[in-house]
């Protein structure tokens, strides 16, 4: 699993606090996850390390060097696809960060458990992750641009979380996304410090490549991979990128227009193997959840 709470599909939903299709939470639930990290943290395991079942094997592409070419591929469709490398340190990469239990804020190294990213909102303080990463009661912090135990843009406290009620009721994999509102830090909002990608629904899967960026729990730096996603079902999309292991739940899928069109989670809470990852398709439920969360930010 990688962490998510979701709601019913295909019907108009009413939102309410801690009930109904959308739940407003203040903590994080320590549920079993496929792609969350193995650390003692709000999310125990976000991505399973089980070996693949008897199924078609995907050829793993070796990481040749630390390069930004994979990231560049999302912008123009050129460059290597399906290569996972350490993310380049760029202004857009600072919008992606790691989640930690709040009691680890003073000892970040080795304690991240999920990934999240900043998305634009009027309040300029909204992040997106997988619902299974935040569905509980423990206090959390977000560290954008986290690298090697350092918080170059500060440690931001999570004030409120918004998850679809379908996940809290049924752990519906088609609802595995969540938003969280952050408290200001030293008078600034997070979007003023690192910028934000736009949260977009209704994009057709696979029209353009996307870059997936996240924090494997065995790494203290983020990794990224660009590839073209494909449809897994009407409500799920998939991407083939190697070495997206535990801790990468909540990784954003960002296209060349700086639009977030997916979040690592969904089917099998992100996937049962590190080489294939999943996301819910952002449709009506995601749009409604965003409107509620952005309106409260």
C-alpha cells in the first residue's frame, strides 16, 4: 500500500467531517501500506517488497548515471524513458518532499515514510499525497526538497487532511488520494517558498509522458523517472519505472506543463513490485475533493 482514503464513484457526493465520501482528518492512521516506508511512522509500508508473481517480466533499465535527462523528457517527450535516477536539484524538484511523523522533525535522517508534493491553491498551502499515507491521527510534517537529513526549505506542520470517505469506509483503491493543508512557517506559505504544480483532472492517460518523483525509504535523496503511462482500467493508470520501492507512496505524476495528473497509490496501494506503479485516474471524485480541500486552505 502507499496510503490513501477514498470515496464512492460515479455519484454526486456530499462532504462531511469524518463521515461521508470525504473525511476531514487531523492525524494519520498507521494502516498497512504497500509503498510507505518500513520505518516506524504513520504509514508502515507503502510499497510491498514481495517478489512478483508469475507474470510477464519487465526488462529493468539500469541507472547509468545521476542525470536530469529523465526529468527533461517530460517537458519535450525526448530523452530516455523508463530510467530511474536521482532527481536533479531544480526549482520544480523542491515542490516534491517527504512526509515524517512530527516527533521525528528534529531527527529527519532515515525517518521519512511517504512522499507528497505542493499543488496550487488560493491559500498557497496545499499538498497532495496518497490517502493511505495520512489516514490516521498522528501529527505529521512535510519537508519539501528533503535531501540527506536536511530541510533546505523548512519543516512544515500538517494542519488538516482531506480524504475521500470511500477509503475510510472500504479502502477503495480507486480513491487513494488525499490533500493536506500546511501551517505557515515564519509568516510564509509553502507555495510562496517552493512554488506549486497545478492539480488537474480529466486528462486522458498516456497523452504525454509524466515524471514520477519520490523518496524510496532506503534512499535519503529523491529519485525520478519519466515514462508514458497507460490505462490499467477505467479508474486506474499505470507506469513502468524501476526501483520505486517502499516510501514512494504519494509521489506526484507531473507532465511537461507542470500539471499533476496522478499520484502514486491506487491499485495494490501503488503496486506489488518496484518496477510498475499505479495511480487513480483523476476524475470527478478527485475534483470534488480538491475543491473542498482548497476551499479550506
